[in-house]
């Protein structure tokens, strides 16, 4: 973790500690305290993942064509669809564009480097 990120995490932790001072102080044992702080951390991790995934989905929605992962054909975007994935820290909800390949007769959600790329 770089210094800038560590500084931001420290500032966020300080702000959360001030805001939730009573709830944190009410936790008597280390295990209880860790349970609450893990819930807070997991919530932050989920929201951050959802934001990044939503941003990727929005960028992909601007692209009209994507390469079919099976046959490589250029496929048009059809709809934007809500998605819920099981992440390490809980469910992640976001929307992403769906594409349809007429040749393979299947829908797919492009990801990674093939978003917006069209075969030969």
C-alpha cells in the first residue's frame, strides 16, 4: 500500500472513530470491537468495489460493439442489466451492459480488454 493511500485510510479511520465514538466505546471485548470494525471495513470495501464496477459498466455502456467471447464476432449492445455478485465482503450490486451475439445466439457481459474491441 502506498503512502498516499495509507494516509487516506488513516484519515478515514479517524473520521469514523470520531463519528461512531459511542458505538465503538460500547464494545467491551476486543472480539466485539473487531467485529464492529470489520463490519465497517467490509461496508467500505463493498461500496468501493461497487463504485469501481459501476464506473466500468458506465464506460462499457458507451461502447456500441463488443467481441463475442466464443466466436469473436462483433456484437451490438442490447440492454443495461442489474447484476449482483457474491464478493469476498458480501454482495456487490451494480449495472452493466449486456451484448447479444446473433451467431452464437447468446448474451454476454464483456469485461477486461475485450470491451469495445471488435474482431477482424
